[in-house]
């Protein structure tokens, strides 16, 4: 008779799992001790530090105020100071105060502005040439940021009272022998220097052989004048595309110039060199494609990010930089589509955690709309919004905030929720699109200089 295998025991007779034992014990204790207390609310995924006045003047307590930020910037090479709108007085004043601290104590000695690559580059060369003059008087007559910026640097940075305070600080540091090296990252050009000098300066550079024999030929052939005329139209920021044949001829010459200039191997990058002119041509190409497609082929931000990378990797290798611009350009993770990245995402993909962004926001107040130059109210937010929660926790107080995880609460991202010219972007979040938040309890409008 065959031996049968052991009969399995019914499941109900098996040893109760530990989970059932724990449930039974919990039930018994609940009956003896009464209901358990309610679970404490989960701590928010951010830390906030109160900070003092928004004044742009140097202060003895700056080091203590900025200690959390200073500690958090270990290993950071490029820091974006991101403004939601170009028209908040307290935003500008706080950014200037931060710039002072970062430049004078933390070794950030490059300032990248949201302004034309060519225009700001020319002004920087002028200022450096003036600094080499034999006397302070001749240097003052030659050039300064205060004198040269209006008409060449983005108007909210050069024609507002707050922007002019930034230009005065640049002149002060230059005079003291500890200059900030200033560059423009914007691929969009409309300044006086572009209008007056870009086309003819490019031609002279090509004739000198900056782009080799091929570049020299491009400066002398029959197509040069048509190319130069299109450049001059682009400086007006006209969105009127030329006829298809003219458009194709311009873009073909742009590519030929890039082929001639961008392939040159330079021992050291310098303003006016082949690499520098390569960035100028690529910027103008991006400007043409963006304007002529009415934004459908928006190349401006990709070129902005590439300009910043070239400046820091080629012209200023090893240095640390502050980027001063609009949030929609500086935040990481923004894109119009996979083929059209915003500048902050371009920089983030290049530098990873060595690129951080500090966002500015306000719980209320008014600001100057930089397009219409009319004052506007900061819109009301729901009570659960990030800014409103922080304002309740720190009434009347500015706070510096850092998140350990993306904050999914409602929050302002750019234009204080008004959409504005960049309304194609997704809502931004602390911890995902920027690393830090500087919350102001209220802002007032920037003022245009008389």
C-alpha cells in the first residue's frame, strides 16, 4: 500500500500571521485605553528663515541673514536670481543686496544679464578699456555702466531707478578695483550698439580673417548687403517675415557664417574672436526664427542658455556667476515642447546641481507692468497658497525658503499669475523649478527714471 503524503492542514488551523496578532493586540489595547490620539499633521517639505530689510545697501548683518543661503550654495557655480516681473522695487533692491554679498564675500565675480549678448559685450569692453586709462578723470569720460547702459541694456535694468542702482554698483566695484565681469546672455538684440555696430563690426572681423578664407569671402560677395539689411530689420524686433526667398537666403548665409566661425579652434576665447562672433551669429539666427515664426519656432531661450554656457565655459572658465533675469527664462524644467527648451533648463542640463535658482515672490502689493508701464495689483491668492501660508507664519516678515521636495501648493510662478507675454509656460513649483524662494510680504512698483 503506497504511503500517502501528509495531508495539508486547513488554512484556518495554520498559525495566525503576525499582522493578525498585532491587530488583535491593538483591538484589545484600544478597548482598555480608549481611542488613540489623532495623528499629528505632517511637517511641510520646506524650511523658512526670517530675513531683514530689502535695502540694496551693504549691511553689517548680511552674513547672518544670508547664512542659510551661503551654506546651501556649496558647490554651486551659477546662481539664477529670478524675478517674476521686471517691475517690483523690493525684488530689485533685494537682488542687489544679494549680489553685493555674493560678489564681495562668496567669489561670484561674473554677472550675466538678461540683455543682448552683443550690446552688453561691447559695453563691457568699453568699461574695461576705460579702467586702463591713465587717470580716473579720463576713465570717467571714456565709459561707465551708468552712462552706457541706457539704450543698450534692457530698459528695466537701465532706465528704472532700481536698475540704475545696479549700474552704479557696477561702476563702484570697477573703481574700487574689484570689478564684476558683466555679459549679456539674451539672443534677442535691439540695442543701439547692435543697430550701429553689429553688422559693420562683423564684416570688419571677417575681413581681418577671423573666420578664415571662407569668412572673408562671405564678407565680400554679392549677398552681404542683403544679409546686413535683414539684420537691421531684426534689430527693430519686427515680426513681419520677409518673402520666402529672402528668408531662405538669410538663413543660408547665417549657416555659412556659423560654419566659418564656429569651427575655428581658439587657444583662448576672447571678445571679438571667432567663438564670440559665432555666438552673435547664432543669436541673430535664433532671433530671426523666433520672430518670423511668431514664436512657433521659438529659439530665443535655447540660444540664451547656450550663450550662458559659452560665456562660463569658454570666456570665464573656473569663475562663478550670478544670472539676473526673469523667472520664465531662468527656472529649470520649463520648455515649450521637447524641441524648444527655456534657458534655465538648458543651463540645468549643462551644470546639474552646480546650477541653482532663487525665485522671488510676494504675498501682496503692486508692481509695474514692464510691457505697458502701468501699475498692477498682485492678485489675491487662495488661503492655502504657499505665499499665504508663509505670510501667516511670518506676518510682515520677509523669509528665505528652501524645500526638500516639490511643493505642490498653489503658488506664483511668473507675472504674479497674470500670464503676460510668457503665458505658454506651465505653473512653477518651489523644489522642482527653483531651489530657493525669497518671499516679500509686499512689493511696490519700480519707478522709471526721469
